[in-house]
């Protein structure tokens, strides 16, 4: 019980920006991940969301919206199944992005136009598939992964990979950045205020 309480307190502490030494990590936490103000599209997206099958939470979809709004990717690669509402939120944030499905690509990430926002579940990936994706990511790209608790081995592999500079552990989901210009770090925080 005390271990769980400590984890919650430390996540809350980081969600307020404390302990984030990197200016990039602090800015991302305060302006994107932890942002609680409503964005311009939240109301009509919430109405459309009610009519769709929901595999993710509204808070997660809104975080993906803020991340896409922040990154403005040229290419978005996500699975067809389970990410339907996420796709709607990401499209609202960056309507000019080229879309591709993870299932469309045998090689998973062959011809990206950077920056890329790549999303997938670690539960559905092998280490070889993950390595294939990592080799094609550039320093402008963002990888969004889910099920990091179910596949701790791949999450640890991601954190230790030489191309990865910054990771954010958001309970069961993670954000992975590749920029060599930022201070390396692995942050444990909470996405919801």
C-alpha cells in the first residue's frame, strides 16, 4: 500500500513540473501533457465521440490531440483497430497529415515523411518489429505506445535504446522522443490533472 501511495505522490509531483530538469521535458509536461484547459475542438469531438466505439478514454484522446497539435506531424501511423477515436482527435489537430495504418505495412515504417507520429500497442509488437520502427525514426518524431505495463521488457528496451533520448511513463502508456538536442531522461508522470 505504501509503495502505491509513494508512486502516486511522485507522479503527481512530476505532473506539476517538479523534478523535470530538462527544459524540453518541463515544457512538454506543463504545456502539452498536463494541460487542463479546453482546446478549440474538444466540444464537437466529444459529441462525435459518443457515436463511435470507444476503446480509449476521452483523456487519452485529448492528450493525443494536444500532442499532434504540438508536433504537427507530416505522417501519422496508427493501428486500424482500437484507435478509431484517437484518429478522429489526431485528424482534428493536424488535418494535413498523411495517414497510414500499422497493418498496411509489412515493414512497418518504410517511407515516412518526417516529423512522424507513430502509435501502437507494445502488446502487439515483437522486439524485431520495434527495432524496425526505431531504425526509421528521426529526431523530429514521436512514438506513442500503449500497454507498457503488459510488456515491461519492451518498454525497458525502448528506454535503453541508443536512438531514444526522452521517455514519459504515463501509467500504461508511454511517449518516446528521439531528439539529440534535448537532455536525455526518463520521466514518470501523470497525463491527467
